[in-house]
C-alpha cells in the first residue's frame, strides 16, 4: 500500500463547498459580462450630438473588448474551478503538482483552483 499525501474527507468536503460557491458567483459574474458585451449601448434614444459619435463608438468598442476579455478570463476561471472539483473527487486536490506535498489550506481557500504550492510557484519565476 502506497503512502499518498492527501487531505482527509472532511477537509475535501470543506474545499468542495468553497469551490461550489465560487463557481456559482463566477457564473453569475460571467452572465453580467456577457450581457454587458451584448448590450449595444442604445437605450432607445436618438443621438443628439453626432459630432461626438466617433469618440463614443471608439469607447463602446473598447468597452465591448474589455467585457469580452473579462468573459474569457471568467470562463477559464470557471473551468479551473470545475477541474478542482474533479481533483476533489479523485482525492488529489490540494497536492502540489511540482513538489507532491500538500498545499497550505490558507492558500487553497484564497486560490481554490491552484495546483501549485507557494514554493513551487515562486521557483517557476
């Protein structure tokens, strides 16, 4: 029998609850980004100052690009959180993929999708 390093079931259940809550919030935020991206900025009023239209168009494009970037980042975050749930099911959650040691609970609570301990992260730079 191999001696595997892992968190116990109670700890994993606690992490799972944290991650599920983060996913719920992240999915809500993603919807806001998507709605902001889809919003054309026209609230049913005609443009009364056409001379400022090109500036407004540029700002609107930048805003849409920013919202699209935020949505993409949020989708990655959700994917990473869901992968963390898979690691919980496999009982490999919280084990640093570089050192093989347990990642500190405090770090996992702050960055629940991490796969690296602080030491491993700092040594990669």
